[in-house]
């Protein structure tokens, strides 16, 4: 490789490093933003869970695994390792034999599934700001599903967080038996009506918490991938610089030797 070609490749690598640094900055910013949102969301779900437990409806029977409706949360963009593959494998391992086709959040994850395994496909959230809109679309899709989730079917989310691929049951919502036996609060509405309203909020915010955890993990994995790519790119650029300097030194030595031979020829003449 000539010195000019090495210089052109160094310029290309430098441009690529600039793009990766910008993408890394975006991923780091989003990671910090979604991390704060995820922590606040967890506290909100805990508060709603405590409120629902105070209303103390009778504990629901466990759902039949084969009848569960599944929501699979995939990545919005690439460059985040085996994110979608982990979610796919966790779902395949945990789903029941008679489970209906899932709601898939993310076109990349849907592309990994066989045609017969795909249900409703929804676009993934590119960041925390888009997460509530995604949950609204999920709930609208669930409402339009003939076998909408209830106490007999159930609703399960499969997603990837910092601890790996996870399966989390959303419905039936768990209620401790001790809470069911506790004293009911005084209400102006029928307890069942209030409990149903609180449960809708529980489901919405639980799914939002799952999605935020998924987005946080996706950005963390993307950040790690970019840092590895930048490290590899810097090593390659350093090797090219050394090679370019070596070629330049060889050219200088050749020029000096040429000058010496010219001087010798002139002296002989």
C-alpha cells in the first residue's frame, strides 16, 4: 500500500471515528435520560401496586401459560449486540405450546421470527420520549385482539434489561392474600369499579416501565459496542500512521541515497 493510499484510508477512518463519537454521545445522553425515567417509573408502579392491594380484590387465579398473550420488546436500532436474539430465545423457551402469536415491538425483532410466529408488529421507541406513544399503540392492539387479556388468559412481557432477557407477568396482577383480607378503604364508588380503574393504570405503567428498561439496556449495549468499535478503529489508525511514517522514512532514505549517487557521478566526471 502506498503512502497516498494510507493517507486516504486514514482520512476515511477519521471521518468514521467522528460519526461514531457523535452516535456515542447520543447514546450516552439517552442512557442518562432514560435511566432517570426508569427509576421514577419503578416508584410509580410500586405506588400503584400498593393502592391496588389496599382495594383488596380477591386474588386472581394464575393464568394458563398456553393462553397467555405475549408482548415482545425488541430494539429500535441496530449496533446493540444480540439484543433481539436474546428476547427471541427467551420467548421461545417460555411460551406455551398453544400461545397465540405475540405483539412484537420492533421491526428488527419481527424480521427474526418466522412468518407463522409474527402477530401484530409495532414500531419500537427510539428514546424515552416516544415510549408513552408506543404503550398507547400496544394497548390499542390488545383491545382489538379477539382474545384480549383477562384473568383466564393473562398478559406476559418478554424484554431485555441489564440482567439479560426476562419474562414478566403483567396480568393477572398479583395481589397478596393478606391484602385481600385487610380492611377496605371507604370509597364513594363501588370498590370493584375503583379497583378496575387502578388496575388499568397498573398495566399501563408496568408496560411503560418494561419498555423504559428495554430502551435503557439497548442504549447501554449500543454504547459498549461503539466504545469497542472506537477502540478498534484507533488501533487500526495507529498502525496505519506507523506504516505511513515508515514509508516516508524509506522515501527519505531513497532520496538521500539518490543525492549521494548523483554527487558521486558528478565527482567522477
